[in-house]
C-alpha cells in the first residue's frame, strides 16, 4: 500500500495580489522614515485617475504636496519634477514586499541638492 507524502515550503517574499493592475501593490497608506532628515511622516499612494500606469503619492518628501510616479513592474519612477514650494525631485522606489518600499531620490530646495533614502513601511 502507498503512504501519501505531503511537502511544504516557506516563502521568502510575500505573494503579490492576483491582479492585472500593476499599481495595486503600491496602493494605500505608508509610514515613511526619511533617513537624511530623520523625519517620520505618512504618505498615501493612490491610482492616478488620468493615467493607469501612474500612481499619486500624497505628501511626498513630507512636502504636503502630491508627486506622480510611473509604475514599471516593482519600480516607482518619479515623473513629476516639481512639488511643494518649488522643490525639484527625481528618483525611484523599489517594492520589496507588501510592507516595504525602498525609495532613493534627489531633492533640490533653493538650489541645494540632497540625495535621500526613505523607507516606506506598513
């Protein structure tokens, strides 16, 4: 007679939602730790109703303003170049799992440029 064998495995990463919407993994509220300034703030990421390949990031860089980002796979690339009080931004975020995005970006305020790392968690 035969004994059935059962196997299991541990997942290294979270399973992404089963969806055709590439923006879905990024949507929602995120807590941000901005390492350059040691600031903590919250951002909200929503679909861009005018462009299905973009998301809107409310309060990006703690500015109170909204940035646009292009979604390509698990990468967010900033597409808006000016936010807040004439702040220039560029950079990208990498989705690590359902509770983490690593965001490297440049911020220029009044001619002073800073390279920043912001950790998005939830």
